[in-house]
C-alpha cells in the first residue's frame, strides 16, 4: 500500500504538477522537451 501511494505521488509530481522553477512546466516536460538555446546576435 505504501509503495503504491509513493509511486502515485511521484508520478503526479513529475508528470502533472507544474513547477515554478521550471517556468510552470512539469519535470518531465523540462527533461524531455528542453528549451532551445538561442544563438547570440
């Protein structure tokens, strides 16, 4: 029961919960879809 609850929370935390430090993206979005690096002018 505890393992299932922890796994469900980690799934929510990484896949569904937006993080302010990641510009309101989820950790999965930040990892799998990185922000493109802009070239210097």
